C-alpha cells in the first residue's frame, strides 16, 4: 500500500474528531474569550470570587487526596492479586471491579445509608456506647472523598495489576539474594517498575474525580459543591451557559497541567526517563 493511501485511512477518524470534539469544544470556549473583542474577564472574575475559588480548591483537594489514597490502597492490593494463582486472580479481579458494574446513583445511596446519622456506622458506635449522639459524616467533604475513593479505586487496581503481572518474580528473588528483605525488595524493585502504571492510574483517578458529578452531588449536598456540580447549577438552574463554559475550560486546563506534572515526576523518578501517561 502506498504511503499516501495509508494517510487516507486516517481521514474518517480525523473528521469525526473535528466534528464531534474540536468544533463543540471551540463553540463552548469562544464565547468566554470573545465578547465584544478578546477578553479574559470571565476567567479573572471567576478567580476573584472567593466562593468560586473555594469550590475550585475543594475539587482539587478531593481529587488529589483520592488519587493518593487510591495509590496507597491500590499498590499492595494489585501486587497481591498479580501474585495469586490465575484461578484466584480472576476471582479477585472480578470482586475488585464489581463496584464498577453498579450504577453510581445506587452506590451513592448505599453510602448515604452507611454514613447518615441513622446509618450503619453511627448505629454501631451508639450501640457500643462509644458516642452519645450521631456523628455528622454525611453531606461533608469527608463523605465526598469516601465516595470518590470507592468509585475510582477499581480503576487503579485494574491498571496496576496489568503492570505488575509483567514483573518477573526472579527480580524479587535476585534482590533478596543480595541481602534485601521482601519489603525492601518490593520498594526497590516492584514499585519503580510499577511507576508507569501508577502514573496512568493516578491520571485516571484524578480526572475522574475532578469531573465526577453524581457522587459529590448526592454525598456532598449544596454546602460542599465541586466544579462539576457548579457547572450543573450554572447551566441548568441559572441558565448561565457562558459561566458554565468558563468552569469547563478551567477544568480542562487543570487536568492538562496535572497530567504534565505527573509526567514530569515520572520522568524524574523512572530511571529509564520515560513517561507512559
């Protein structure tokens, strides 16, 4: 096949991207920067408003903490699954991804029953006489964080299991034969080799948490809004589509910046100097 014909095969995909991604994105962004001439006033006003800045910082905080906690929980879990017998590995993977097969609304309502004042946790603590009155856990930033971690932890596990399965056990045995204990060998061998998967998983968790709507809406309420719920309020409640577009572009830029930072960190930590995110 001639080289020119090979490039023609790209045309349908490029047309689809332009029509269904680039053009809608441009139509969303253009009104925010071209209002009687070029102006960034809408973005400046956003960051001048303490209320919007608070929501933006809360969204970043929840997304970053969720990504860090998913790494802490996902790395050992993924390593354990990757070293199991294939028969048990498939079962454990099915259990890990099972929450993803459930509707996010149902999962959020389950956490409402767990974290509510009359929920499972408060009921147990009161029956054990550990507390005298229910603890407020629902409709807080804590409940949003718990729901977000539960929502995206399977993504981290799936990503890391695929990477860790390709790490040969002989490397661990070689490290142990040189005097390292199993924990040291894990941090010196497995963790560095798993870095590309950790970066990819972190990006998936962060971007998912940044744009999540259902979980923050149901578990956070109106007092703990995030950027996604703010977009919904701007567009459907207030009819301010320009304001919603401003928030959407800020979220896009934030995601790109975080991905670049993670890639930079990966390049610094990975001895091969490669980034896979």
